[in-house]
C-alpha cells in the first residue's frame, strides 16, 4: 500500500510502479502474462496542504483508488500497461481548489522489442493530479538511484490540477552490422488547470535525434549525431526556443575493463520572446562548441569514471568536469562523485554527491546527498542541493515501520526565487490477512521561498487495500 495516503504519493510516482506488479524473469520464448487489480480506501486530515501563506486551513479527504496493471514478457519483447483513477470526497479548506469526484486519472504504456539486428521501444505516460497533493522528492528516484524530479518541483505550491504527459519512441537498426541508424523522438509537458499560484505556467518540450553508427570492429564505433529540440512556456514573454546540435563521436574499448568516448560538435540556440515594453517578438541566438569526453574503468569492487561535458544553452556555455567512483560493500553499496561546473566562463563552482545504502537482518537504510545543476520549468539552470534518507524496520513478519526524509534547496534563477522544501513521513504498515494490508502515519512538509515566505503542512492518514493478482 502507498506510504502516503492523503498526499497521494502512489499516483505521483512512475506509472510502472503505480499499477504494475513485479514480474518474474522469463528464460524462454513463451509469454508470461501477469495482471494486477488493486483497490485502496484512504482517509486523511491535513492542514495547509497547498503550503500557502497565510495557511489555508484544514482539509479532510476520503479517497477510493482503483488501478489495473498488466505485464507480458518474452525473450524478444516486453509490454506493460497501467491505468487507474480515484474517487475523492471530503471537506476542502477555503482557498484550496482540490477537486472531488472522479479524479487523478493516469495511463502508462511501456513496450520494447529486440530483433536479431534491430530494436524498438515506446514509452508513454499521462497523469492528472492535484497540485496540493504533490509527491515527495524520494518518489522521483529512478532504477539507478538517481534523483530525477519534474522541472516544476522546486516551485510547485498552491492547489489546482496538474496535467503531465510524456511520450518517446526509439528505433535502432543494424545493431549487429558495420553500419546502423538510431532514431529517437519525444515530447513532454505540463499543463495547469485552475491553479491558485499564477507563477505556474504551462510548458512543453520535444526532441528529435538521428545518429549514424559506423562499427569499424567489435571495439571501435564512430558516429554522426544530429539533435533538434524545442521548448515553449506560456509565461509573460511567451518563450519559444529551438536548439540544434551536430556532433561527431568516437567510442573505443581500450581493454575488457575500460573504454573511452568522445563527442564534439557545434550547437545553435534560438530564443524568441515578447518584449514587454514594445510588444514585439525578438529573437536571440547563442552558438558555440559542445561535446563530451569520458573514460570508464571497472574496478575489483565497483566502477570509476571521469567525464567532461560542454553544453550550450540560451545563457551561454557551461562546462562540467566530474569524477565518479562506486564501491560494492557487504550487504550494501557506496558511490560518490565530485566535480566543478562553470557557466559562461564564470568561476567554477563545486558539484558532487554521495549515496550509501545498507541492509541489516531486520532493517535497511539509505542516504543520498547531492549538489548539482537541474533545469527547471522555465528552462533555466539552477544549482540544487538535495538530501534524501530512508529507514525501514521489520517489527515482525506482518508489520513494519518506516521513516523517510527529503530536503532540497534550489538557488535563485533569473525567473525563479530561491526555495527550500522538506518532507518527513513516518508510516506503520501491517498485513491484516494474506490479501489485505493497511498503513497509517503522519507527515510534515515545509516550503520556504525567498520572497513568498515560509509555509508548513501536517497530515495524518489511514488506509486499507488489497491486490488481486492473476498469472497466465
């Protein structure tokens, strides 16, 4: 069951985790089909869920959530589908526009097929959720443990509906041939409906890429890469941006445990915005070299990497040098990286991070501390500091206790004020029967923005749920 009921964290994570069961691996060509239907009933009471200043008051919600997940897997292809929605009713605080009735629809599709000399994949998500029930930071950890929050995470506040979508497709031919082609295209965006915070404006991005691959031998590959992307934001200046990049690439395995990669080319960034004084549309171009140089080496107990990236955006040139090291430990792991990044020839600034996790006999602990540059919903680079920690303790075979903490500090950007955000969640989970489970807990959240001020929220919740699993 979801750790967080009133704040709807389950529906804010990836579609695959929201509705699909975990599948056993298939070693032959026969298809394995697994289906899961889940029903949850949740009750919660929270104060100032929209993190408004002054506080918007108390909201009480009862939510019935239904979801369906399907996964099919063979050696050659994988398919997963997830759909769901919720029925929500309750007493809404004055000034909060949280919707009731049929809410929070979502659908997600994943498909991949590998042939003898080609591969094809499609990924798509659509999700509508309430702004005041946004997911915590740890919900955006990917399979590699990397934090990938949505662009608007640092400045999301208030209430209203948040509609997010993402779709991408990739095709590669000649995977076992001297010459191959890789084609990918994608689009993603976020729309807001009846938002109480006027600074939340609709934005969208799309990209297209084409790579020609020349495999000289089993160890050496050269490439010609073409990238094209767009960005738009319905802000006061109606921003529209196009980025075009052409690069030459080279990849070489130096030994069975090490290799190098090189990309070098040129990037043009064209931005069109409305001059607020004249009302005329004005265009600005920024151009310059771009590329990447990387080296990796497998170590006896992990990996070591060094990378240098050079990119161009509307603000100019940014270069980043990063050293990384991962270590496998008994019952856990440790990884760290450290580096420097410089914006348009400014003095370099430090970036880096550390991740540690450990499993014990009856508990587990994870810790992540990161300082890096993230792109926000205004398409601007922002230095962001993130801390995520989690602890889970198995009381017995039927029950467990967990605690999760996330803290973030996003520094100011030209169009955004600095913001600090934190969430603490403590949950008690219990299996009632073989089929039914329940959880209950408390949550505390805080948002402190440079000019908008500080706001906090607290909530308590209880829920019960069941999975209905089918396997063919």
